[in-house]
């Protein structure tokens, strides 16, 4: 199956700093990618849709100025958590649909962010 | 998106078939049913999807009722590595539709 990677897998940062998370589709092109966050023992919550070459679409309640998304190429989307605070500590996961393959999506392994 | 309903948790003995039900009574005629699972601290993994006919792949079988209002995911010989949260999802018409996750079913495989 298709492979989606994320980098870094784990990151610890200090409160007030910004953190960038990368999501790459390794063997296919993705004009659309999705970003999720997941708190312990909770389900995944969709944050935004990343669109190659255009602005991201954010879900209701997600601050676009805090979670900056850039989809500069057909294989890379980045999520930057700006001015991170401890409450931003979470598991961040991206996904990408592989067109022409029945619509299934492929998920990255996730990035564990801890803000101290 | 059609809403889905799944049991919160289930357990199954290792080596036995695990049957995970899902209700999707508001599904529309052309909407697919997808199943994903998430093993602890990993990203979700695609399992299988179907429209009307039953489907089988190397991971599982998907049985969809004739009225399409419910389906069952079958893991034929469950192993300890199948312990995960299983999500039944009806994402809509577009092949690139965003996936909204519900609570899923937490499946525990006991030795």
C-alpha cells in the first residue's frame, strides 16, 4: 500500500516556541492531505484540509493563525504549531487519499508533541 | 456524511473470528463503507471498503446487508496484534472526502 511519512515522530518544545511537522506522501502524489490531532484515549479530530497550491480549509473551532498549514508540493504538507502551549500537547496525524485506488486514505505514523 | 454506530468495546479469543458490527442506516445509495483501525500510538490503517457486495482481502472480510444499513467486519483468525480501535466510516461521495472519526470499537484479543 501507499506510504505516508511524518517527521519528527516525537518533539518536545518549550512553551511559546513554534514547531513544524512534516507530512510526506512517499510513493504517490497528494493534492489533498488532512491533519488530525488526538488526545489520550480520544478519537482523532480533524483539524484541517491541506490543499496543494491553495489555502488550507480549517474545521470549526481550529485557529488558522495558530496552526499554519502549507502544502507547497504534491508530496509535502507541513503543519506549524505557533506559540505552542502545554494544551497543544497532543498526537498529530496526517493522511492523504491515493486517487484511483478506491478512495482509501493512508495515514502517517503520527507525531507526538509535548510542550513544556 | 452518514452517521455510523458501533459498540464501544468487544473482546475475542485469540484464534477465533472477530465480528465487529456497524450500523449506518442513513447511508446513501452511492456511499461506500470503509473500515480503518488504529493500534495504540500509531496512525490509523486502512482495512477494507465496500459498496454493496461482500468484500474480502488479506486482512479481513466485509459483509454488507442487502439494505446497506449495516455491515460487519470479520477478522477470521484474530491474533493479539489485532488489538486496536476499529472505525467504521462512511465518508461521502468524493474519493478524497475527509474522514470524520467516531468513537470506534475497542477490540481486545485475549490469549
